[in-house]
C-alpha cells in the first residue's frame, strides 16, 4: 500500500496511459480498415482524380475540348452523308443538377453519345450457334482485363452481322444481369468477333483518346451513374442510358498525359499489391523476427515475448534503457 498522494499519482498515470491505449486501439482499427480496402480504393481514387483534372497539369496552349467536339460533329456528319451511320435524335442538354463537380479551364461536360457512335449487339439465337465461324462476344465473355476464353460460341459469318463486328479501340459495356456496367477496351483482336445483344459497343472518334474515355467509364462517379440507371426489376440499363452518360472531356493533348500518368500509377499500385502479398524473409538483416525474445539479463530468468515488430535498421536487441523502462512500467505483466 503506497502513501495516499502516490496512490493518486498512480491512478492519474493509469488513466493517462489507458486513454492512450484507447487512442492506439482506435487508430489500429482504422489502419486495419484502410489496409483491407486498399486494393479496392486506390485504383478508383486514381481514376477519380484523373477525371477531375487533378492528376496532371493543364496547359493553356492545348486546344480546348470545345474544338474537339466541333471536329467530332464534322466526322459524324460525314459518316451520315455517306450512309455509314444513321442520324440520331438530339440528346437532352446537360442540366446544372446533373454535373457532379467543376472542371478546369479547357474542359467541358458532354454526353457520351455526342462523342461517339453507340450500338447494341445482334440478337443471336442460341440455336444458330455453330462450331465454326466468327466468335460471338456475350456478356460473360469479357471483363476489363480482356476476353475470357471459356465457353466460346461462334456463328457463321454473313453480311447481316457486319454492323456488329468489333474493331480495335471499341469499348464494350454490359447492359444486363449482375454485371451491369462491366466494361472492356478492345486493345487487341486475335480473331474476328461480333457482339451479342445486351452488350453496348462504343465506337470512338479519332478526336478523342479511347483509353481516356475508358478510364472515365471505370471511374467511381460513372459507375455510380450506371448503378443509379439500373432498372430495379431486372438490373438492366438501356442503350439510351448509355448515350446519356456524362463525360468530362479535356483537351486531346491532356487526355494523353492523363493516360500516361494513370498507367504509371497503376504500375506502381500493382507493384505495391505484389509486395504486400510477399512474406518477409528472415534473412533480411535489418528486420527483427516477431515475436522478439528479450535477453534474460535485462528482464528476468525467463524469456518474455515483446509484442512489437520492428522494421528499419535495428541490428541488435532493444536499447538497454528502453528495455528497463518497459520492465519498470509493465513488470511481470
């Protein structure tokens, strides 16, 4: 039993240390949550800042997005005159309530249908599939990493399906089922492929960068719009919904800079993800194994496990004074 004044000091010190323990416990929980969500959130964050104009610097000498739209409209008008595409109804104007955030100078908001040609797939019947012919791309046959070579079906080639043939730099979007919004940028075509119904094909103008538009579609705000557009009964989005998607369009030169920066950051992210899954080698000289056993002469005749994993340039045991302080504070605990 210590003197009363020392009892009060002990109680005050215990209250102080327990409050710190509570803070550390809460911080550890927050860190665990962040680490568990790292793989999901970091790529989304990169795409989000990229489409907000915060990833690379703007250049006042870049041709603004308004000039890009003029060129895209001219290209569309030529295709309509040549009978290659049909003239479509004007898309509704963009209201202030729809705009999710402000854009830098030189950027502007447009609907996806203003920037490209968007088609639905061909209504193939399963009874018409063949063991030979062109490959039919269905909702289950792709994801953002590429085509899935499993359960491939084919259809005999005919001029009837020519309008639905895939081309390089086309973007595919699933329009139905549990994978609504699943997308793919066609970066390689190993064979002739044709698109099945309920898969939208986005054919972009040369006046826009397909990899940038694809990044916009994968960004959180676009995926949120896709989810909000879904029919609650059967998880569908319509071709009309796809055409109305909002696209934050920067100058063409900046689109290229954004794509390059996104590639760089995604490569670093993949390296981090791989490193996170590798076990720590016990042969690395500056890593203390966990749990670390203190030397008997410092604490007691028996070894005590210290609940601390140390990383850095530690080459020996705990510093002597630190071990004594820890022993004085914790004692036999």
